[in-house]
């Protein structure tokens, strides 16, 4: 077969319609055509078509990963899971992961660092909660331990827990003015525990906050 025409797709900029021997052959991206150096007049056989299809599928995997990354940083496991859901092959997933890592767009250590910083800014939580969430996102335990410790260095966990305890008690008192102190203490302990603080920090925060009232 010989490529007889290459034309732009009307509704999809960046995509081309490929014709061989006067008949429609395939829709491909401009990037694939450029990469394979395909032009009108070139011979195209089964082997060429196979390479074209493989190149298109790999490009689709990369674009899917980039769209997923565009909303927020992702861990390697999140990218792998997303691509598996879209039924890309293992080879396509591995190649995509490698390309993203080489480009500096996928790095679990940097992801963990940003995750901790954002969490402390947007919704303060304790060390245990940060580690638990990162592990659930598939970040290696060694990286999690190192980055959480590094980012929390200089952060006063007791002061943070005390601030959250004060906010919790203030809201609780406005809603349940006559709530028994024991019940309030238990609810406060549960709240701080869910936020990932250790028991020693929780006890200090409870003792400090409820002793004032």
C-alpha cells in the first residue's frame, strides 16, 4: 500500500486521517506521523501498521497519565492504577512510568514532600495520619518515614494538637453546652486520634484544654 493522502481531522486538532491507495486507513496523531516520518507517497505495509498502532497506543497512555497528573501530583502507584483501569499493556505502563520519571514529572519522594506540606497547610494532622495516607497511596515506607520526619522537623506536634483541641472544644460547647466532661474528653480523644496524633500528645492536649474549663 502507498499513502495517498494525509488530512487534518475537522473536530480533533492535532489528529490526522491517513489514506492508503485512496481509502481511509487510520486516524493518527500528528506527533505519531512526525515520529515515524510518514508522508504522502510512502509505502506502508503490515509491519509499518503494527509500529504505527503501537506508537499511537503508547502516546495515548502518556497523554492519559499527563491528564491525571494535571489536577495534582500523583504517586507512581496512582499512575499505574489509572493506566491499568484504562487497559493499557504492562509494557506501555512501564514505558510511560519511565518517561515520566526521566522528565521529572513522577517522583515519589517529591510527591511525599509536597503531600506533607499541603496537608499541614490545608488540614493539619499528626505524624501517624500523614504516614498512613502516604502508605495507602503506594509510597515506599522508607521514603514515607524519611520525608515525614524531615518535613515535621521543627514542627511542634503538641502545639498543633492543642490548637485543634481548643477549636474542637469551642465548637462542642456551642452545640452541646451541658455535655458531661467524660463524654467530651472521649470525643476529643477520638478526634485527635483520627487526626493521627500519638497518645502521649493526645493526653497532653486533653489535659491542657479541659483543665482550663
